[in-house]
C-alpha cells in the first residue's frame, strides 16, 4: 500500500520525480564545467533550471500515460505515479502535459531562440518516445540511445544557451559525449526492474528482445567507454584521486554486472544494479569536483586531491547500506 502522504503529493511534484530531476540538473552542471562555459546571469540560470525541469516533467507525464498498464504490474502502489496511486485522472495528466509542453517552448523562447527550437524538438521527442504508433521506448536499443539526449545533450544545450552560446573546445564536446555514454550504460540496466510488466504488456525493450546477458555486456561496454572518454576530456588537469576514481569505476562496474548475471533473485539483482548506479555517481561527482575547483578558483594541487578523495570516501560509505542489504538477503 502506498504511503497516504505521498499519494497526496501535488501532481507536478510527482511528475518531477525529484531524485531523477536532481540528477539531471547535476549533469547540467557537469556539462557546464566540461564545456568550460562562463557563469550565466543568475536569472538566466534559474530559467535554465526551470526549462530542464519542465521538459522532464513533460517527459514523465507522457511516459506515465503510455506505460500505465506496465506500471500497474511493475510499480503497484507507487507513491510517485499519479495514475497508479489514483491521485490524478488520465484527463488531468494530459492537461498537465500540454501545459508543460507550452511552458518548455515559451520559456525557451524567452531565454534564446535556439532554446525554443531545442525545447520544441525535445517535446516532440517525448511524444515519439512514449506514444504509438512510433513509441521508441519499445523499440530495443532506441530507448537507450534516445533517452540520454534528454538527460545529457539537452541540459548541455541549455547551459550553452544561457551562457550566451559561447565557443566550446573539442575536449568539452568529447566530455559530454562520454557522459552520454555513461548514461546509456545505466539505462541498459533500468529495464531489469520492469521486465515482467514489459513482457506481459508487449513492450519490446532491449532486455526483452536480447536477454539479460547481452544487456549486461552492452551496459558494461557503454559504462567503460563513457568513463575513459571523460577521462581523456578532463586532461588537463588530471590528479591521482581522479585516476583512482576512474580505476574504481572501470573495475567495479563489470564485476558487479557479472554478479547481477549470476544472481537468480530479482531483489538482489536490483540491489546490485543500485550499486552500479552509485559507482557511476561516484565518478560523475569526482569529475564535477575536479573541474569545479580548477575552473572556479586557483587552489593548491593537494587541496584538489583531498576534495576528490573525500568524494571517493563519501560515496564508498554511501554504498555500505547496499552491501548490508545484500548480506541480509542471503
């Protein structure tokens, strides 16, 4: 049974899915640092945050409308699915989706004509991604390749737009490409939780089409390539703590994915997938810290090392509950 307090949450809050929305905004910050852009005006920065948030809420609304049958199987009682917890009607969610689509385009136009065009493209992508007859989310690898456009490429375009369309280096573009691949790898794993409902409702995801082993191999390749490409883009400045974070990520994630394949219990598989996501977050956090302390202030090299090392320790400590839950589930 869903928590009644969560069921009464406002519709926009449920559509924002705060955890994922914050992840996207943090990736926008990382894209800003990777591209080496100047600081935007605070009002423009707030507009960029709202633009990304409105786009994401629109994407969630359209996806919820499309996947209501599968979500009823996979996420029964979910407190952040308004159509599942009955806190909003289908008509209400449709109205919210249309309002949000207009907000994306209008706010984009206020910020920059380029962002109005980008917002329109992203609204159309949301519709093509989730709704028939196109429904790209059910067309195998298309889902993994297209969804990161919204999670990485669109935020990168937004920060570029609000910073005045400044020139960017090839290293910056390479870094954003690496971040894109990192998210592609994580999205290969997203469907593990939903595989039963996807099969029963005929949604032909990559996992349904190709099975767990190929899905995990594809995830490992994309995750490793993403880390290596980002590492190349961040040089210079390259510090030992950042190299250590890269090594931890490149070694730990394939080992965790091998364990996922060997684990017969879905609950334990999902815990391991959560650990993979935590390791990927460790890497992006360390990249953000390393670039921020370099671009936003001149600090001694040992302070850069210390801050990045503290990030590694912090995320290592945050992985402990996952390990404890895995131990108890044995």
